[in-house]
C-alpha cells in the first residue's frame, strides 16, 4: 500500500528523520563480511571547524561515491574523523580563557591540555553534526580523532622509525615564524597580501680602500627590509655583471654594526634589477639563506637579529648597538621600530640614496624610498607579518620519501584525476624541500625526543624513542655511569640549574622536547592509522608503550592517568556509539589500501602527497590507486570567496532554504573535472524545483494506482511507451555507471536529471495518461502500472547517491519495503526491448519537440492545432502516424498529418529524425509583422555581437578589465551568437 504524500514537498520535514534512522540502524556500514571492500577516508576537518562551502563540495562527492558503491553490494567503509588542529584549537581555547580574564601562562602544560580536552568534549563536534545535515553516510561508529590513543601510537612509531632510519633529523634552517603565535607555521597557513611599501637604496662602503671601476668607494644595494641589515652577512652580485667583477671576493664595511662582510658572486643577483647588487641576510630571508649556504656560510654561523616576538636581539658577533636591542622590527603603537631607526641612521651618515620623483606640477622632489607594492606574507591565524626566522627544528627528508610516490604516479599505479594535475605534482615532488614538522605549541603530538644536558659544556645529546622508560634505558646503555635522572620542563630550566655537587657524572640532567608535531604529519597517516595500524603490523615487535604518548610525558602517574582518561574521551563520537574494531588486523588488511581519495587540489602537496610518502614508506603499499582532485567553489563572479570581501556562502543557510538534496545535486552537477565551481543560488533553487517535480510525479503515480515494484528485473511489456521507458532505464544505468567509473560527477548528475525530468516525468507519464483514462483493469493499464512503478523505483535508486533524503522518503511512500533505499541493489534491468517500439516513441518525441520549438520561435500559441504535410515519409513515419495519430495530435498538436505536398505559401519546416514536415502558416501568423520583428531582433543581436567580438579580440581588454567584466562579456558574446543562429533559422522558416 502506498502512503499518500503531502501536496507540498518540505525538505526539512524529512531530512532529520531519515538521517537519524540510517544512523540508528547501522545503514552506513551494513554487515557484509564477505563482500568486496570499498574504502574512502574523509579529509579530516579541523575539530574547531564549521561546515563551509568547500566542505560541502568535498563531502558531497565522497558521499555520492560511497552510496553508489554500497548499492553495488560492496563492504563500503567511509572513514570519518577530525583533526586536532594544533594551532587553531590552542587559539580557540586561549581566546576563551582571555575572555574570562585568564591566560595559558597561569597553568602548567598538563593543566592547559586538560582544558583543551574539556573544550573538545563540549564543543568539538560542531562540524560532525553539520556533516550529518549534509547527508554524509559516514561510519560514525568508528569516528576517529588524530589525538586518539591508538592514533597517537601510530604517530609516535612513525616518528621514531623515521628517525632511526635517518629520515627525520634536527637542523637549523629558516621557517615561517609567526611572532604572535610564537611558532613555526606551514606554507599553507601563510597568506600573501599586497601592501604599499618602500624600496630603499643604500651605500655600503667598500673596505680596504677598494673602489669600483667607475671610482665609487661604495656599492649600492636596495632592499624592502632595511631593518635586516643589522644581520647582513654578504653582498651578492651576478658573476656575469661586468660592473662588479673587480670587487668579487672583496669586502664592505656594514654601516651601524661595522661588520666586515664579503662580496660574493651568485646568480641570485639580477643585473637588471636595481643596482644589480643584493644585500644577503641568510638568517631572515629564504633566498638569502640559500645564497649564504652557496657562499660557504653554515646555518649554525648565520646571524639572527630577532627574538620570538620579532624584537631586535643581539647577534652572535655582538655588533648590534645597544640602543637597537629590544626595538620591534616595525613601527608599533606610534613608536619607531628598528626599520625607522636604521633608515634614519643611514640618512644621517649620508648613506641613503634618495628616490627622485616628480609631482603632478612637474616639480622634482626626493623621497627616502621608492614606493612599491610588496607581496607580504601574513599568518592566516595570527594575523601578523610572518618572519623568516632561523631556528632549530625537526625535519623530514621529504626528498627521499618522494621517490616512491613519483614512480607510482609515473607507472600508473596511482592515477591522478584529472590527469592535468600530474605535471604540477611532478614539479613539486621533484623539487621538494625538507619538511619542517615541529611546532612550538602545547596542544598536539609531543615530539618523542629526550635530551641530556651537559652543565659544563652546555651541549645536549638527543634520544628519540617512544617512552621515557626506554629513554632512560638507552641513556644508561650509552653512559653506564648514569644512576639518576633529574628532569626539567625545558632546556632553559636545565641551563639555570646549579647542582650542589658540581654535576657528578652519575646524574643526568634531562628534559623532553617541548615541541609538538605539525598536524599534517599525523594526518598523513590517516588512510592506515585509522584502520588500526600499527597494532596489527606483523613487522612491528615494539611493545605498546605505557607512557610518552601524551604531551605530559614527565608527569606523575596520577597526571598520566588523568590525561589518558581525557584522551579516551575521543572514543565516543557525537552520535554516542563506541567505535568498533579499532586495532583489528582484519580491518586494516581488508580496507588498506583505500580505493579512492577525493580531495581539493589546494591540499595536493600538504596532505595528498604526504599520504603517498608516509603510506608507501610505512606500509609498503600505495594508500589508494586513484586520487580525484576537485576545484574550488568560487563566488558567482568567479572571485575567490573571503570574509573580507563579504562573498562567503554558508552551505547551512542554503540547506535551510532549499534542502540538502538540492545543494548536493548542485555540487555534483557543477563539478566538472579541472574546473572551479561558480556559486549560483538560482541553480540550487532549480534543483529544489527538480525535487519538487519528482515529488509531484510520484503523487501522480499514486493517484493512478502505481506503487512499489517487487521486481529487480524489468516487467514484461508490450506497449511501445512501456518498452521505450524500459530501454531508457537500461541506457541511463549504462551511462551512469560509465560516468561514475570515470569520476565524471557532472555527467552522472546530468544523466539521471535528464532521464528523471525529461524522459520519465515529461514524456513517459504524458504518454501513459490515455491508458489510465480508460479501463483501469485492462491489460494495458495493468502492464503500465507495473512498468511505471518499476521505472520510478529505478529512478529513486539511481538518484539516491545524489539526493538521498527525498528518494528515501518516496521509496517508502510507494509501499511497504523489506529494506531501506540506502541498502537497495543498484539497477540491473535485465531486459530486451523492441527497437521498432522505442524508435516509434523517439520519433513522436522528436516531432513534438521540433514543433514546440518552432511555434515558440514564431510566437504561435502552444495549444494551437496545425496541419502538417510530409511529401516523402519514411516507413517509420507511416507506421507511427497510422498507429499513433491521437498521440501526435495530443502532444505535438498536429492534425491532420498528411503524406502529401504542402499547399503553396509560407510554411515552417520541422523534422522528426529523417522526416521533414511542412506546416502552413497562412492565417496562423501575420507573416510581414513576424518577419519585421525577427529582423529587428536579429539586427540588434548582430550589432551587439560585433561590438563584443571587437572588445574580446583586443588583448588590452582581457589584461586590464576586471575578471568579472571579461567573464560577462564572454557570456554575452555567446548569448548573442546563439540568438543570431536562432533568429536566422526562424526567418528561414517563414520563407
């Protein structure tokens, strides 16, 4: 029995109901122990995050895939979880403390971490609740968190193993330093802003009486960062620059500090830029760092002139004047900083070369600096200018780990879709730099490294291992005299310790590394650590560590127990179900490698490539054979969404307004490989209308006794319309399977959309109306009800991955079902149909479509009945007209249809397959007035087309105009091209 549907489709009324039902019944991961596995993992969103439009796209595509594969009968596992998001989470908690008049420094590290766990327990599930609203069919029973105990074990194991193999090491290099957050950050967390700045030119006096060939006793350098000259260590000139060949290897005396620095030859110096000479500050510029190394300056010898707050500190050679110490690098709170003081000092000494410029009146004036727009790096969270800073950090030898992924992509073992991204992938991987994995935070996976500090030599010795107990064992094995360990919180505390007995050899002053790991390091293990690795790894003989996994490795046992309890809070997801089978060897063995990764192209290197590196090195297998990279969702004008522009679109507002199904279908339909998506709310509304049409079509079916089908295979059919729709189902399934296999989401969405809206709702149901108008118990009516019910079921199944909520509601409304739609079997029509029958229906549709279009072009009322003449009909035309004249009259509004020459006079021409029909227009339209109207419209479009054509063919327009203006011009150009074609055809119809 069918359940009568409400007259109006209301998404909100069904979405919450069905999602809760699916989750409660375990539908997202049904018990299929013997089924073929299919596995995807979600890019873990930050635990602090909220659903944004990029998440909506990324997770919609994944959900389409997993629902499709689940319906294919596979053991479909979608691993879900969140990332602990070191910086973001620590900032959230610190801001809450600040709002309450509190701060992190009031607490010990362990106490602060406990507060973070409390926040996570209370507020860390926002985005997972929002993913449910989107309809994501993730396995919430196994929800993961990158700080879960089992995941932490994997992180620690990987770090220790990589260190022992020489693939992780500690080094002094430049990092992106955020002076506000006081931590190194990744390139992904750096946003470049174009700011108005200056380009200062200075004289650096040549030393030892040396002069240039032109007699100058100085070398001119230019810089956008004059304050960094306090740490300059060289001046670079191009080796081919004839102006400076005589002074390469000579020295300059650096103003202010008096430091004697060499002039070196390096191709980094561009002879065409400025004076061709470049000041080199290897401790505060990434390019200069490389120049310095090439010049023979070791990183340990490079000078650092700023502290963690970006205030001037004394350099190692002690040459920075005292009155500079403590100054901020920039002007702050109205007070001059190091930059202003350096410029003023050089100007006072006559070493500033002013920039000459002319006013609007033509008068020449001088400025201290040449105005420049400077690309300036900012921390995306700290919001201050990033400082390239020379520090000791932990690095992964990414170059060695990159080799296997490069070969995997080249050999086709890993396929990148679309293939166009391969070039970018190879370019980055083949030029990869060491990966800085340490962060100066409290929240995160604390680096498993312990140090012994020598109070006499001030040197340290590092031991990398997974627990403090093992550290002591290793230290005693290397230094048998050690009998006792005295622990400190950090190196500074150990440095200030003064042993009463002169630091005897049997006492080891020890502390643990205070840094935590970059969150990208832990998330790189996501495809296998979420499946229980390494607990089931047969190559691992390392016992499960009992301490050192959490951040408070030096804590008391009571504190460790407390932290362990806090960590274990992640064992229960937002839905309240305890995770199943974590650590199960069978789970890892069955579901790793995963089958597919869906990711935004913007994290290809930050996450995707690192998963390849970590997966292949630690498991010996690729993490997945296919990587699908989708584009970004942009604003309607094509610009990037940003809060500052005010063009950010909230997907939850769209869901409230149009329903999750409409937003999901928009995302799929617009996702064309290799292209970004332009946000278009009207399209979302259009897909809401599509859902409404399907709702109303189902109500029509119910009103005609059409209910659920009991057959997977197509019913027997004799009527042409029924055979036709069965054939259309078979073709749609085939096209849909092909699109899904190729990950062509737009093609897949368009395939099911066209079939559901056009073929089924518009044509098939229209063709069935005469059957239902007759005897309800006739063989034709019985057959048609069976076929229509079956065809509607096939639509619901095929549409379900895209629009899960409305399809599940309609599935159950059509009758009592033995299972939910989410667990239904993918269509297998198993039908053969008569080509004569399907050709006949296609012919009627073609004639009707062409006639309706011609009427529309000539302004003829849609319901007007017109005579039609076909002087040379095909056999198909004769057969269809003979059998289906009534259908042609009802649909195409053509009557009579005669196989004869048309009478003389104006007529419009329409075609149905190979048949040409002439439809007389005498008395139907005012031919002269219609011609005049069409000619006027054609002339207007031709004029506008010519104007736009000229504008778009001018290179200056594309270069100087705003992108949105260029895009609009192209769209208008295409529109008028189509109008010219349409209007020309309409005029031709009039003769």
